[in-house]
């Protein structure tokens, strides 16, 4: 398995109090830009397993974890396969794309929201794809699909959904987790790797014979520290440090386990 930065929630579980999040932990901090004070619905993930296959269905912000997990199960590191989808970034990643040896063409948006997008149809191997996931986690969204066979495929929607304005109790989980789906062979090694990536904090509490897991992440932001020397209101929102709680709950075949983390992000 290639050594990568973890999914931002797994990193946060490991170290919930971040020092200087904007400068040192942008790959985590950027997922909290949009939150003001209050209680917010974060990303959700459902994992199901049969004897032959494991299926992951995720809301937006879990697509990189699903893509990484499925890609890690590919046994031949240099085999070329086709990917398609989109790269969406808040900054010009042309140099990074070129350094990775990719030929994706990034175009600047003309709309109100300034971002950069590349439509992707490409041939790639496992190693380069895992490298790309790692690099773009810092400040972009990689919305990719591929279909190697029925037990090794990823399907991701190409447009980022609007953030949910619903209350936690009204959350439409089954609808949200249609954003990205991944499937791969159910082997001991694949299962172990997937649990390490997706639920490192719950792994030891799982029974052996589980069939379905639903992971929910909700945030309760009760304080925002604003930098004093910045006048630009957009920058203030981006640089603000959010403090509060992350509530992670895991439903295992109907039974619920909950963990709370005090977070500084």
C-alpha cells in the first residue's frame, strides 16, 4: 500500500486539536471554511459487505477515501486503466498537474466563484493515481470514475452538491451517500486496509460478522477565532479557526456507537 496522507476525518480523529490549521493543515482546515457557529451535518459513509464484495457509498468529501481504498486493492501497480471525471480546485494547479506528468487541461471559471476545472479522460496506473489523490487532497476535489471489472470500480458524480442546510435530525443520509460508490473484492487484506482508512477509531469495537456500517460526522462549532490583521472578508472566513466538537457515530447493523472529539480546525 502506498503511504498517503489520510482522509481529513481520519487525520482529525488522530489529532483533533490542530496548531495553526490554515498554514500547517490546509488539507483538513479547508473542509471547515464554510461553517459559521452552529450545528452542521458533515459527510456520511455507508459500507456493506457480502462474501465476495465490499461496497462503499459516500457523500461528497468521502470521494477521495473511496477512490483511494478501491485503487489500493488493484494488485498490479503498473497496469494502465481508463479514468474519467473532473478536477475542481480553488487555485491554479497547472504546475502540479504537469509535475505529476498528467496532461489535464485546467480552465479558469468565468462565474462568480473563482475556481479551476479540468475535464478528465485519461489512462493511468495505480501508483500515479494514488500520488494524484495525495497531492490534490491539499486544495482540490478529484471527482473520478473508473470500471476495471464488476468487483473493482468507482463511480463519482461530476458536480459538487450544495452543502446541506438540513438539521441533523432531518438528514437524508440515503440520498447524500449517492455521490460516490466504490466496489472491491472482499479479502482479509482489503477489509483490514479499508477499516484502517475509514474507521480507525471504531475498528477495535467492530464485531467480526457485521454486514453494514453507516458512519456519520456532525460538527458543533461554538467559537470562531478571526485573525486581527486581515481586512478582506473572504480571507477572514477562510482563515478563521473553528473550535467546537465533532460527533462521529457508527451504526453497526442497527446498533449505535458514538464518539465525540473536541476540535480546533
